[in-house]
C-alpha cells in the first residue's frame, strides 16, 4: 500500500495569509478602520525577512487604503462663505 502525499503547512504563514484575506474582506465591506488594524498587525507580527511577501502585501494594501479612504468634510454653521 502506498503512502498518501503529505503536505506541510506553516501555521504562521497561514495566519498571515488569512489575516490579509480578512482585511481585504473588511475593505470590501467598507470597515476601513478594522481593515487598517489588521494590515498594521501584519507589519508588527511578521518583521523578519522570511515574511517579506506578507509584509509587502500589507504595506501595499495600507497605501491603497490611504488613497481610497473617504474624505471627511467639516461644516462650520457660524460662517458664511460668499462666492
């Protein structure tokens, strides 16, 4: 009887990949604060060079998140602006 093929999975790499996916889903759902926190967690938890792929993905996503974040407008009702 032949042995089944065994595949090794690195739990830390799986955690990083799942965190990136969860953050991407939060962006799609417009939960930008939570997504930003997950991307920042990738940068903090995976500092070594062996994790550079995941860190690079997190940095790129954060940069895209910064450029796509909705603008916040403040109105001052005590001022009148004349055009």
